[in-house]
C-alpha cells in the first residue's frame, strides 16, 4: 500500500502563481492590514507567505471577520450548508464591498 503523495499545496500551480514582476515581493501594506469585527473579506492566498494560509478549496470564498486571534483573524465562511471558521493571516485577506 502506497502513501498519499503531496501536501497542502498539491495541484495549485496555476492557482498560486503570480505575475512575473510580482514574484518574491511581499506587500507590507497587506501584511500589517487591520480588520474589524464584521468586515466582509475575500480569501485570496498570497503565495509568498506560508504562515496562516488556508486550504486551497476555500480560495475565492467571501466571509466575515469574527474576531482577532493573535496576529491572525477568525473568518466565518459558508461551505455549502455548513458554516466554517478559518484562522487566516491578514496577508491572505482582501476587503470585499
């Protein structure tokens, strides 16, 4: 019996790729962004930073900030019928109107 190959970033070549001029650059504005409780945010993984990112299946979902937990935020999303809470670093969040 063989072991499962790959990890959390498996099959994400196109999903996590960035434009050529942006590769390796870290936006400090996004890294130190502040969100308040109830803000509507979009989940968008920044491939430069590995800390506090979520599973690729939640990419592009919209959720609400529940509370702050250390440096990260708890984001409540709806996954089909269930509501889930993800712990996400602010570099992987964007404000959503």
